[in-house]
C-alpha cells in the first residue's frame, strides 16, 4: 500500500503563491507591451509609407528622365554583305520562276552616338563582314553609315553618319567604376529597338573573350544578341562600357543568365580618339618581356618575393628601357593594378594612349620601387 502524500508546509504554500502571482504579472505585462507596440506600429505604419512615396516618385522620375535623355543617343545597326552580281542573278531567277535561296539575313547590333558630327561606336564584330551598314535613329530616320576605322584587338569600330540634331553621349572614366554600381544597357536586342535593362556592375577585370586585348566589366543587366555595340551607362547617362558578349553555360549551347560583359569606356574612347583625331590606331607599347613568377623561380633566383612578373628582357629604346627597367626586376603593379601575368600589362595598356604617364611598382634586390613610365605607340604597324 502506497503512502499518502503529505500536505505542503506553510513555507512551501507561500512560495507557490508567489510563483503563481509572478507568472500572472509577467504574462499581463507582456500582453500590455505587445498591445501597445502593435498600436504604435499600426498608427505609424501609414505615415511611414506615405512619407516614402515622394522619395520613390523622385527615384522613378530620375530613372525615366535618364532613359529619355539617353535613348535618342542609341542607334540600331543593320550590317549586310551586298553582292550586286548575286542580286542580279536572283532577280533573273525570280523572273524565270526558278526558286532562289533565301536572302542572307543582316547582322543586327547597336551603337552609341559619341559626337555631334555623327560619330558612332559599336563592336567591330557587328560590321566586320559587311559592305553596307545602315543605322536607324530613335526618331525613325534610317541612314547609311561610313566605316572610319577599328581596333580589332579591342573589338571597337567607329562609324559616321550625316545627320543633324544628334545628342552625343559622354564617356565616363572606367577606372572609377566600382562593383555594385548601377548601370543601364540600351540597345537593339533581337531587333527590339530601344530596349532598356537595368543592373549593376557585377565584376571587373574579367577576361571574357579570348584574343581581345582588354579586361571586361561583368554586368547582370540583361543583354541579348543585338545588344552588341550598344552603351552601358551610369546614373548620369555617361558611357561606362560598350556591351560586347554573353557568357555561354557549360553546354556551350545556352546563354548563362545575368552574366554579360562590356568593354570599358577608356578602351572605347582610346579607339575613338585614334581613329578620329589621329587617323590611325596607335596601340600603346611597354617593351618589357615578362614571365609569371612562381615560388620555385623566386627561390632559385633568391628574389625575396613571390608575387608579380619577372622581367626576362627589355627591348632597346622601348618605354620600359627608357624608364630604367632591367632584367631581374619583378613587376608587381602596373598603374595601381596587380600584375599576375603579361596579359595584365597588355590589358592595362589598352586603356591608355600615347604620352600617358603610368607608375610601375617594381621589386628590385629587396627593395620596392615606384618607376614612372611614359607610354608610347608601337614603332611597327
């Protein structure tokens, strides 16, 4: 037979009453606090939203105003290879009722007006196989464009149209562009003229297209076939890049979503200045042959550093030679950017022009030196 439970002592009963009272009081305080908090939130929620509406309206107005200013400076490009003899043969076949092969479709692209005189920048690959290029303005005018010149290594071409009332876009300094910066891509994707997409600069220094002597900006602004050659602009409507390429996925068949590339504006402006102001492409030249540094090479040569590019030879009478660089130097920075390999140097030079002064950081016999170099044009063509 189990023993009966004993009655709580007076001290125990007092403790139980205190705990019950404390729990009820805490519960009441919590309910009161939550009710008051909810009342405050409901009372203040509407004014907060209403207070933000003018800010959102201002932002909306700024964006639509920006687009309205930039769109007239963007053109649609149609490039085709005309063959008069083939055209006559097709016409004769049509007269005789003979089936003819379909006419070759034009290459579609975009361009940016960069001068009031009618100069237009686009990608060289858009017009490279054409002998006729037509440009359509946002006001509906379609005009023939004259090819003035191009830098194939940068994939930038310069065209010219004869028209009045043009509104050129200004160039931004692409060295000042930051990751996360808001940008807009405007162009003629898939033949849909004056298409505007918004995004950010997703990355810098990308080596997107093999064979091109430039680094790229990566952006998540939607870019499609036909956007090539169109401008990527900042919130001031300045060109920060020329849209160039879309990344394919691992299958090589589908475009990767939100990964596109643009040529920095400094490269585009350098090509424009070369073609229009100098009448020739002047590719900047450095004149030092380098080799990527490895821990093994650094150890064998007792260099005291493992970062940079080892100078293995210097071309006589080159900018590097005139600046005093010698074999055995280790190039660590070029114009403030780290040097990983010789491609880094070529890409930095692609943004410069003759006469520019660049600081090169060199490791020499245990010392870190800043050496100024004056950029020159290649002595050969």
